[in-house]
């Protein structure tokens, strides 16, 4: 368990936020923490499931993957997007 800072680029938000997460958080938890800084502040909640991917790529991280297993580096930018079920 260690503090792990990531930059969050949330879908439809124009602000990139520095969000502290835990290295043992799952990608679902990371998405929730990033949403806290964007949803109902600058963007509306959308239908679907929030998913995490490396910035400007199409490959989504598995929802149950831990940050420590993702290969992300501290302060790297991630995208949070809504995926329709």
C-alpha cells in the first residue's frame, strides 16, 4: 500500500486532475476517485461503466486490475471513459 499519484483525463472534462490513489486500488476504484473530481462539477454522469485506459490508447485496463500490476508510472496520465454495457 503506497500513495500513487496519477493524472486523470476524464471524458468530457477539460481539466486534467492530479489524483492520489493507492497502489493496491483496482481500476474501478481509480475510476471512482477520478470521477469525484469531475462528475457533477464540470461533467454530467453518463450511462455505462467507467473504465480506465492509458492516455490516448484504446486498450482498457481490466476492471479488477490493481494499480501496482498495471505498469503505470507515478504521475502518468490515464483516461477515464464511459463504456456502454
